[in-house]
C-alpha cells in the first residue's frame, strides 16, 4: 500500500517545505538542512515499511504463518500437527512374543512395537514424525539383541504419517470454514472431523448408504391400506412388524436421513488400509454401538466408513525415440511421469463432484516431457483408444505400461 512512499520522495517533500518557507535556504546534498532532514526521511521510510507489514499481517490472505495461526485461532482452528506412521511388522518364529516398546531400525528410521495384531504380526510406530515414515518397507534390524528372533520384516504402512499442515493448505482450510459452517453433522462438519484424523487425506460424504435408498421411497403407498386389509393368516409377529412399519411410514418417521456413508482416501492419496478405515469408523461412529452418539457423529447417525478403490490403468503407446534411445532407457522416466500424473488426479478426488477421468491427452503430454521421447501416438487405456472414466469412488493406479 505504501510502495510509492520512498526515502527519496519523503526527503524531497520535507525539503520542499523548507524551500516554501525560505527560497534562499541551501538544501543541496551535504548542506546543513539536508543533513538535518535526511535521517528523519530514513526513519519515516522504515515506519511506512512497518505499516505495510502490519497491514499484510492483519488479513488472512497475506498473513505469514504465525499471524495466520493467530487469526485462525479466532475460529477455533489450528494447524494439524505432524503425526507418526503406524506400520505392520511380521516376525518369525510366530511363537516368539515381543514386548511393547521393542525397537527396530530400517535404514535411517527407528520403530517401536505398540500393539500385537496376531501371532508374529505387530503394529509398529515410526519414531520420526511426518511423511518420512511412509518411505520404507523391508528388513528390520533389532536395536537390542532379541533371543530367538529369526526374521523381522516391515511389510505395510497401515496409517501414513503426515507432516505438519502446510501454511497454504491451512490458509485454505481457514477460508473454507468461512464459506461452509460446520455444524451438527452437516457435510462440512463430517469433512472437518474426518480430515483431522491422522492418516486421512480426504473424504466424501454421502447422505445414505443402503442401496441408495431415498427417504421418499419409504413413504406409505396410497393403496397400502387396501392391500393390508386383504391379508389373511398373517403370523402375529409379522402383523406387528407391518403395523409398526406402516405407522412409522405414515408419520414420516421411516427414513434413511440418519444413514451416512463416508469414503476416505489416505494422506498419501492412495487406497487406505483396513486399519485406517477401522480407525475412522471407531472415531466417528463405533461399529459396536452404531448411531448411539459414542463417536464424533451426532446421536442417531448410522455411519458406515469405507475406502476408495483402485482402478488399474493399463497403458500402451507407440513412442518415437531420440537417436540412441530405446524403451529400456525411457521406461523408468515414463513410469515415474505416469505415476505423478495419476497421483495428481487422486489428489483432486475428494474435492471433485464428478468421477475422475484419465485422459489420453494427459498421458501423451506427460510422456512427451520424458527424456528421450520425440513423439507419442496410438495411445490406448485398458485396450481402448478413449479416455477412462473411473467409478465415483475410484482412484487410478498404474498397471502395465508398454511403449
């Protein structure tokens, strides 16, 4: 706002005031008047710089992280903290009992046992916070000698670790909280609560889950009474059930409005493990007490949680190579580029109202940027020369890639 107020303009204005009082006063650089005014101009310029900084820090769209946190705190929002990855370890012999807290290392990371899943299978927590803990699977080395241990393998990332929430992501979450007020189990409320769970990268919220039944479909038909009166030899238990059901439908009480389906993607934008799905289920609406309000879901909400599904994307292309290049030279670059393209689609899944589309143009553009590639033609996806439209709750993963 004060970009035009510089040292030079301030000094010129100050000297102009002096000249206006007495045109004969020497105001040239090095004069007594100049030496008297120049330091003040410097300090005034610094003051305007600080005023500009204060203005920027006042508004959420220009505030730096510390002041953005202060602004967001007024709405009860704080950045999500970094979390530690939870992994699955498999050990032999399976009869060997490992104590909670037993530590292992893999490359430059350490892990400790937190829970026994079954014989020879344990949950381990990475001791390093953040996405770093999602990078490795492989052979575990015990930090201290374990008598009788034969093999130890880290086989799966159950709940991905997350870095501390990025400033721009947090800023957008703050603005989203202004656009859609989270309250009482509405969509914004579910999204806010589920996204706050460690390991979750996004969620879609559906009003119903049981076969896409609509509340209107459960209204009492107009000819129900005639049909009901014509029934004979109905067992007493069934007659009681029909009477209760018809009464509820007639009074508008038979509804699936409280049935919610949550579909989640993990924080690496991949299909979540069952451990993560179970964590979300137990946090939002424990399966042992559906709709009782013992989780974060409002009482009366029957919540079912599931994960996104993978759709394999098999790609065949005809590539024109630079001189001296072959498919073997290009393959690793192409695989990485396709993985990055598909990951970009998966990152947008939670915020898209439409199914994801893997486009031939996107694949060809991606491959054209790879080293050694001159041209790409004849691209097919899953055997068809057309874009691939995924299911509403599916994300793409690379299948076969042939060039």
